[in-house]
């Protein structure tokens, strides 16, 4: 283990296999004892639980006292006694108390890789999505290196670059030499200035965000495809979690076909000519597209599964306005997610969780709304209500902003006015008390509270409702 780490391994314990020793690195990142489960045959520790992999180990014949729960490990030392044929994990807790956990061996209880490229739920932008996938694969490389296949090992340097789009260490070097080379190889030499600015000694976030924004332009989609294909290839031999109950597929298929979409779960497509102008938000700007455009509409579904049970569906809704000579096949769902100054539009509807009351109706409504959002069709009142069913009401939003934001603004404005009056009185030699009496303080407080808080409350409530 590295210098300064929590876990130290004595030479006597090096007889344990490397992959078993590597599994104990979980102590570095998850040192709180509730992650450890006491069983009759020993202590089970979940090493990794993500969209990339699951791994659990067993400290065979081990036990730990109940008072260790909810405590943080300050230091741990692993040793081995030949006379007792046992390993000892000497644990020092945050209060400096020591415990000795003895076990005969470490066994892998469960080890399962998952197709991280397919199973990770889409978030934010295409490059941030890749960064989240890369981050999970890098976590697997750190916590369970024995679970990596050769393609993942070869791809690891590029993955470590990509994860910086998702998490930039505050004081660590930041650079993208491999991604920069891929960009040049794919004809994007003009992005060099963004790569140079993003390569700095302190991991600053702003230059990295500029690079991500530049890469998010639609013209950079071929570069994204090249990187994504490498990641998908490294994951192709791994399964995705599945549910035994497939009723949700029939429901979504039926709802999408009723809306005129073709295809089957998880991908649906529809083409047509827009019969009205469309106004929508894209990358922080409002875009208006005239009617009469040749368009392709796509919906892609992603499952969230836990222990074989479906927890929800994420619907990715994409719209692409095709230029002359372009086929619908060229505009996949991720094509729609790039910044194209209005030539593509994208929405995602996250996690419609199965509920006890009529989950089939919830899923059918969600699929119908997803189809209409892809087509940019105006939703009915009931569909808007369904879409915003978990959002705060107009009244609760208004009152929250009115009371708190209006109150803070009013108090701050009144205090500032008080200070200005006092300074003015001192500067002019006037009596401060008389000066203060002449100001209608109650009116100032109420006027600013009602004026600012009321206005912002209405704007925020209307915005949330929309």
C-alpha cells in the first residue's frame, strides 16, 4: 500500500494472494463499520457495488464486537502468525482504541462484472456521460484490479483522462494527451487551444468545462463515437442486470406504438415533417425552429435494476432536424444530445419509480409523455400534471421564495439603509436619532419584502410550473 495510507501490510502477510490483498483496499475508501456484515462463518465486506461491477469478500472465521459499529478506522495493520495459522487485522479507531480481528483466509463471496457502457444512466451531456462511465471503470481498477479484462487495462489511461470531465481533483495535475491525440487523428486540430488551457498544474475546473463545451458541439460527434466505441468494445462480454418480470416492456412498446413510433424496447423512432414552429431550450439558449423541417424523433429507455427488481425507467427523448441528404439512421439518440444551435433537441426523464398504486398506468403515462416530448407536441393538462406530480405546488414555491428570499432581501436592504443614514448623519453633523426617526422603516421593510419577494416568488413558481 502507498505511504500515508490507512492500511499497512507486514511482510508476514504477503503470503496472501495479491487479489485478496488488493480487496482490502476498500478500507481506504469505506472505513466505516456498517459496510461490514457479521455472519456465522465470518465477516463479509462489500468491496465494490456499482454499474461496472459487484464484489464481496469474506474474512473467514472472523468476528468483530458490536461497539465497533459506526466508528471510523484510523489505522489498520495486517499480519500473519505461522504458529496460529491466522491473519490478524489490527484496527485502531478514531478514538485510538485497538481491536484485533483474526481470520484464517479471505474468500471472494461474489464477483460479477456488468456492462457499464450500457447500464449507466445518461446524465448531463454526452461527454459527461462518458466521464461517469470512465469514473466507474477507474473505481473498479482501483478497488478490484483483478476484475479488469485486457481491453479495460489497455483503455485505463484514456479512462483516467475522461473521468476528469466528471471530477477534477482540486490540486492535482490535469491533462488530456491521449484524448488530444484522438482529436487530432479525427481531424479536430482546431481544438488544440482548449486542450492546452485545460492542461494545467492545479486541476482548475473552468478550463476543463470550456473543453467539454467545445467538445459538445455537434461537429465533434465523430470523436465521441470513436471514444464510446472503444469503451463499448471493452464491455461487450459483460451482461447487464435483468429482471424476470418483463411486463414493463410490453407496456412501453404498446404506448410508443400508439403514438406512431416504430421499434421495440429500448429504442423507438418516428420520422415526419414538422407542422408548426418549435421553441425549446438547448445548452442554455432558446432555439426556434420553423415548421416544414424534415425531422426524426427518438426515444431510448434505460432500466434501473436493483437485485433483479425494476426500480425505474429513464427516457431519453431526442429530436433531430435533418439537413438535405441526411438519413434518419445517422441521427441516433446521442446525436440529438449534442449542441447544434437548434438542429437537435434533447430531454431526459429520470427514474419513473414503480409505485404500489397502479404502476402500469404510471409507466404508460411516462412513455406517452416521452413520445410527445421527443415530437415536441404540447402536453395535455393531465400529462403536464403527471410530469410535474412530484414537483412542489405553485403556492408552496411562491410562499417559500416570498418568505425566505423576500425576508433576507428586505432585512439586508434595511440594514444597508440604516448604515447609509448613520454615515450621512455623521458626515453632515446632524442628530442621528432625529435622522433615524424621519425614515419610515416599517414601510421600507414591507415594501422591499412584498415587492422583491412577491415578484421573485411569482417568477419562480411560474418557471417551475412551466
